[in-house]
C-alpha cells in the first residue's frame, strides 16, 4: 500500500489526475525543449555538457527525494494554481537537464557514424515507451522514491558508457581525415 500512496502523492498534491498530467507534461515538454535548444550551445568536444548535466540531473533528482514531501505537505492547503506553479518550478530544472543528453548524443553520433542516428532515434523511442510503463510498475510495487533512484542510476550508467566507449572526438575526426 505504501507504493500506491507514494505514487499518488503528486496527484493528491495537484488535486486531480488531469491537473497532475497536464501540469507535468507542460513543464517537462517545454523545459526539455529548452534543454535541447541549449545543448546546441555547448561543444561536443570531450562531451562537456554531458559531464555536468547528467550528474546535476541526478543530484537534483536525489535531492527531490528528500525535499518534495516537505514541499507537498507545506503547500497542501494552498490553492491549486499555487501548487501547479510550484510543480512547474520544481520540474523545469529537471526538464532542462533531461533535454540535453539526447541531442548531444545525436551530435556525437553525427561525427562518429551518421548511420547510427536512426538507430539512436529508434532506441530512444522504445526506451521512452518501456520506461514509462516500467516506472508505473515500479512505483506501484516499491514506491516513487525507487523510481527516482532507478532513473538517476540509468542516467549515470549512460554517462559512464558514453565516457568509456566513445573515442575522444578529436581522434575520431583525425581517423576520418586520414582515410580520405
């Protein structure tokens, strides 16, 4: 029963599932679009944006595990507009940071192997569908805190894998120019 209560807490915070879904989708879609736009401003050399965006995203996610119950409890008696604005303000930093990794990865693939870009889109789409279903199952079984921890771990594993397996871009560009 704890999993159901923890999963439903954001819905109770915003009073109605329609308010919760519309508020969360609005905040995440707008802010991740901003993050995607901003990712183009960073150099892909040494994957610099990933080296700070992903740890910051994970840090904020873990911080939210501890502060969200207090925020929700302190604002539970306020109006729905106040709670929606609060929810948007809490989600915008996460959305901006979540918008950075995929476009950065696509830009990296554009340098390394353009043939892999359609596969990256495919994997991203499949992962998005599967992870949303898996997040609900995990939240109902183990609580939303577990979902947040798993999400942070997946982002960190992705960062480690891209750091280990992607050659420094300067070397990839040199090897391409030597072949011509």
